C-alpha cells in the first residue's frame, strides 16, 4: 500500500547536526515514502556536499557567508546546485515550491525566520528547535493558526505527548509530565558539581546529542525549555506541565487525564523514532534501527522527583513560564550565553544557573507586542549575560 502513496518532500534545516543525521537515516530507510529536496547548515559545507550527493539534493543553504563562498567554488557539489545564503536564503529554501514538509532542527534563534516563512507558505513543520516556541510561542502558534500549517513535534518528549493525546480532548488533560534522564551529573554528590568540567558534562548516560543540548540535559535547562514549549504546543497552563527523573529514558512522557488514567509512550532513547513518526504521520512504518524495545528480557522503569538543589535551572525555567511575557526568551538567551562560556572554560558549571538567575532579575519582563520586541529582549538578555560573565569567571570556582 505504501508504494501507492506519494512521497513526502522534505527540506531539512540543520542537516549536519545530531537531529539532522538521525533524520537522514530515516529518509534513507524510507526512500519510497520520503524525498529530501533541500538541506541547510550553518557552515559545514563539506558535509552538506556529501549529503547532497547521497540524496540527489540540488537546493543547499548555508547561514555563514564564508562557508557559502567556499561552497560556491567547491567542486564537491554537482553542477546545477542552487545555493541559498544567510537568513533570507534559509527562508527561501524553507519555502521551496516542491517541498511539503520542513524539518526545523536549527539551534537557537536562527531557525525562527525560516520557520515562520515555511508556516506562511503553509508547509507542514516538523519542529525540533524548541527555542522557537520558547522565544516566540504566541507568534508562531498564531501564524500556524492563520495559515493552517500543521506543527508536528520532533522532540522525543513532545512527540510522545502528541501520540498520547490522539483521540482525546485537551480539556480532559489534568497534567502532562515530561521525563528527564537527569544528565551526566544525576548521581554525583552535590559537592562535586563545583568541579564539573565540560568533558564531564558531555558524557550523557543515554542520548547522543550536540554539546549545547547535552549540557542543558545536565542542568535540566533543556527540560525547562521543553515544558515551556509543551505549554504552547498543546495549549496548556503552566501548572499543568511538570517533569520527573526517569533514568532509563524509555518512557518519554506521562499524560494524566482528569479521570485519573495515565497514558505513556515507550521507545528506546533514539531520535529516529520521533523523527520517523513526525515525517510519516499519521502513517506508521518499520523502524530503521535494530534497537526496538524488547519485552522478552527483563528491564526496570523507575521515577524520582527532581532535586531543586541539584537542578536550579528547572525552577528558573518554570518561574519564567509562569511569568510569561519576555521571561522565557530571556531565560533561553541567558542560558545560551552561559553554556557557551562554560564549554569555553570561562565559567564553572554552577555559574550557569547563577548567570541566568541574575539576567532574569535584571531584564525587565514585559509582554512583547511583536516579534522585533522579542528579538530586542533576546539581544538585551545576551548583553547582560556577557557583562556578568567576568563576575563568574573560572578563577572564582
């Protein structure tokens, strides 16, 4: 039956990152159903050339001007390749006439403009960049409602909630609970956290992800961002969105209904599962990996509450979610600056939450009237965070 269905034509923004690589595995496994027609990256033009050759892609975008210039003169790309550069170019590739689905896996604010362009063009959006809804949830969701564009969540937790909500009314939901592995320092003594290095933080116990998101998993900033995103995606109140530690990363969410019933979604900690679900929705197909969950051997599933002292970033994110306005965008921007400084050896691991807390206190929270106002708050938060870094430098560990 699948052979009679038209192929879905995909533009992949963030093709060279960890989500992008997992997406390529899914597309390669289902070439009869999925066709890659456009790819974009920040600067890794050589990897883009490899992808373009493997999948026969002629539309290639690069955000970095120097990388774009190098790609244009490279013989690694096939003749006839069409290049797109900068924010305007990424918006153009996201609205290709021949594409019907755009998977947004761009880290940070760079994905906002192309995502909004794709929404306006009524593309289906497979959303893996949580920052878009954290920063500009009300504008993104309003744009989707106006155009009729469908947003399909790719994050494992949100995709799990999406699956558990199918056939049910949102008004019957009492709460959703997103699970968190706890990251690299889940079992460390609290007194050791002051000594944590970037190398330590990047040793995630379950997932293979990029550096920034792996550090966010260690602080639980990532889970805080996911709670904010979930509020927008599913039309929930802040108090309906919670998190719990689940070391095995097999259950990805719990959705509790008002009658006390709880639905969950289980699968191994591999992004191929939610990516495939989003790209083929509402259809199902065999998984392209061999790591499907086996019920023929024993395993355990356990949960424990989040320790506020170990994970202050989750509390800061939840406070920002309750405050609303610019607070989530300020939280996100300050965290990006602090994590980059930690990865660069400028500040300690514990300084991440200290920087974010002070930025939230110093940047006035207002209700943004427009997207430019959101971007102004983002820029202000980054300026304040960078100014604070010297007071949290590595010598003060």
